[in-house]
């Protein structure tokens, strides 16, 4: 259920931008979790997309069909319906090439609260020192016609999702991705997600 929900949110962004001719550059979403021994969780999130697409998305706010919160108000409104999360920082930067980066830092007392806020399904097992993130896998292209699938494939290009985790201890194993010192990293292309080639879940052990 969670994977289907996440998959639809991703393809919803791509199809909406495509229908208005706005998906003309990479859409990158990066999320880094830092988990402390007392259970407190910090998440640093960065969206990277064109300023035109970002401005278009702000017209929707937190309502569908636009699935990503973009403004500081959007993020703060979400805390009202999904409590337990605090917004520590919100920043927008626009490069000369018109690419806009939205950076947000969130903190929560528990991983459950953070996962609910981000619409992600995450299991954190302190006893076994394990973090499991269910990924939006499955063939979302089957929901669209052949022409749209072809256009999406060409336009999406190198768009990617990047997840990283800094657990309380040094990571010792991952089922996908890589380990970089104290950080476990998973990077998957948006095209692989939509075509169902990404793993169903990502496990980090420490």
C-alpha cells in the first residue's frame, strides 16, 4: 500500500509537469536521515528542479494533484496534521541556470513521527540495529499510454532519488547502495523507480 502510494506520488509529479511542458530538467530529491542513540531523528531534504516547475507547483500548495510541499508554509501546515516533527531550517536557492534547490531540515522525537510526516514506510529496530525503508517500486509506466511513456523516458533523463542514513553506530551492511564511512547511501534513478527496476526495500545494519 505504501509503495503504491509513493509510486503514484512520483509519477504524479512527472506527469503533471510533462502535461504542462515543464519537465525540462532533472528532478532530484535527496533525503538524509541522522539517527541518534536516544531515538531522535533529523532529516535533511533537498529538492532540485527548474524554477518554472517550482513556481508552477507553488500554485497548488499542499493540495493534490501536486504531491510535493515546496513553500515553508506547506511544510508548516503539514506539521498540523502530522505532529511530532519540527522544522529547523527552510532555504531556497536559485542558480544562474534557473535550477532551484529547496532545502529543509526536520527533526522528530521518533522515526515513526518522521516517517508519517514524509509519507514513507520506515522500520527502525534498535534491538537488531536495523533500518528498513520501503521504496516506491513497481511498474508505474503501465498506468500511462505508450506515447507518454516514451516522452517521460526521454525527458526524465538522469533524474534521481538519493537516500542516506547516518545511524547511531557505524554501518556494517546494506542490501543495496554503498557505505561511506559513517554513512549508508542509496541512489536510484527516477526512471528505474517508474519502470519497477528499483529494489522493494533498503536495509541498513550497524
